[in-house]
C-alpha cells in the first residue's frame, strides 16, 4: 500500500472532480489518500459534493485564481497584477505545503494543476516524486494542434502550465482521445477522470437543453436570447450566491445553483449541453453521447483551446456566443462519438495504476563511469520556454 497526498487547484469543479475520481481508483486498489490540500483564491466554501465525496482530511491554502472583475470576460493582466501583489501570501502557502508534506509523509504527491505545488517542489526539493494531472499538459505535447491565433495568450497559458509542473516526475495529460506519449517532455496521454456516477447513468432524451456556465454574469446572455425564443426549454446551472437554489426567470427558463447530483440527473435526460468549454463537463457529455455547444468565457484562452480540441474530437460545435439557434440547427446533424470515447475512457484505471504503482517500487541504482561526464546544470526556468507556442 502506498500513501498519496493530493494538491488541487480549487477554482471551478474540474480539478476537484478529477481528484475524487482518482482517489476512488487508488483506494479501491488498496492505497491511501492521506490528505487533500486545496488552493483557493476566494473565501467561498468548497463545494459540498467535494467535501462529502473525498475520503481524506481537507486543508486549504491561498492560491492564484482568475480575475473577472464586474464583467463577463476574463481579465488577463488584472489576474497577473493581482497575484504579483499577493506573492507574500503564496510564499506562506509554499511553507504550509512543506509542513503538510512533513506531517503526512506521503510516498507520492499528486498535483492537480496547482502552481503553489510546483513552486514548493522547486524551492524545497523533497525526496518524493510528484505527478501532475490536468488536461492543460496536453497543450505542451509536441503533436497537439492548438488554435492558430492569440500567440501571446497561448504563451502565457503554457508558461503558467509549466510553472505548475516544476519539479514533477511526470505530466499525465488528460485527453478527449488517444495520442502517443511525448517522453521528451515527460508527458503521458491518459483518458479523462470521470466520476463513477456518470458511468451509472442511463441516457434518454427529453425536449430541454441543459446549460452550465462557470461565470454567472454570462447568464444575462442566455436570458437575453431566451426573451425571443420562449418556446425553448432551458435549464442552466450557475454559481450565483445572490439567488436561491432554483430561480425560474420565466416559463421554460430556469437557473439552478451548482449541484453535482442534480446536474448529472438532468444531463442524463437532456437533448444537448451548452457550456463554457470546461474540460470536465464536455467529457461527461461525450460519455453520455450528448451533443455539445461550447461557448468559451471571453478572453479565456484555455477554454478557447478546449472548444477547438473538443470540436476536433467530435464532441459538437464551438461558438462565440450563447446563440442557441445555432445549436438547435446543429442537433439533427450531430454524429455521436460515444462508443469511441467510452472505449478510451475504459482504460483509465489500468493506465493510471500501472504508472503510479511503478513509482513506489524499489528502483535499482545504475552507476556509469566515463571520462568527460561534466554537464551543464539545469535551472528551473530553462524548461519554461522549450515549447510555449
């Protein structure tokens, strides 16, 4: 039995959901998740579904998160400026991680895209392996085809991704479909980590569209479109603390507070999903064979790339606005990739366990003596610019 410690970037629900799924895989195989450390950029409580499902002590610490301000778009430069000013808090978080690792004595640290964890491994250099898990690591793969524009935004995203992976042993890149590994960049391509509840659902089709938005201001766009299309039934999930659990703005348009169980139940029966191009929601819909329209949050380069990649993989269509008319026109033409996706996802347990369990096996040390073996030392920053476009 091996002891795993999780460090999770807590913004949104994707990385939290992936942590739950991997914890179930590991504990079913006889391993132990000794603790889960969650990076947070706000004072909001962790989602109830995460607190109930993760079977390990949970600790939180200050961590960078995205800044939206009062608008609907991601504010890239405000995000950078805000977190430069909070650097002192993040150095405290690095020290906190060091204390927790010393306390729990894990065999392996699993980092779900948390930058503070990358900085901890760089500065403290603990003698244990760190494995990074996220879809974003696929963007560093030599064969990954990204969007052809927004060069600077892609550069900033990939630099951020490399910062999260500093000091790591391997990057496990979650992917919509199979690709060869990229050993030169320490990238292994693996299937998505889906919740076990998703695999137990029995999809049907009822005449309503399900929506999920990661930033509640975008609900205004959905309400505006529905004003002239009141015959279309839409159920939208958001995280807006100013409203009740369920708010019916008018007949056929209802907003629901994020609720993991309720969302999956409604996804099981919907005719299609419209969402803000988060990786996890798209994967769940693909597994259930649901058509998807992905509308990235404005200025959110990661979601733009997700939408591009998911459209390539056959998930559905990408759009720049919540124009449900375009989605309704697309629905009769959608060709499901459910079977291919389910086959790829069925390999999840074996691929993760085969790799993670090898890290805990004793390794024989091999010594090679040869002249002129001096090498140039590698510094943490050298890898940031190997491939960032």
